[in-house]
């Protein structure tokens, strides 16, 4: 009976160790997320410049695609007549 009690105590002690490791892992993971969030906030001006550049290119592409679409429409109309 004494050996069974010793085994159950050691099993309980082993079961509690991963919980402490999991807490440490969670804290490290949350710390990593916090660092990523801080980096994202620090890069706001760079992201704003990138966003403006992408919007300008989008407007140029929209104008070009409108011209192509109109030319295709005229070609299809001419072909159908």
C-alpha cells in the first residue's frame, strides 16, 4: 500500500509540472503577440505611405482597364453588325 501511495504522489507531482511549463509558454506567446502589436504601431507611417502608393497605382490601373473595356465593347459591337 505504501508503494502505491508513493507512486500516486509522484504521478501528481509530474502532472503539475507541465501546467507550470504551459503557463510559461503562454506568457511567452502573449509577450510575442505584444511585441508584434508594438511593431505594427511603430510602422504606421510606413504603412500609410504604402497605402497611398497602392491607391495611386489602383487609380492608374482603373483608368487603363476602363479604356481597354471600352475598346473591347466597341470591337464586339462592330463585329456583331
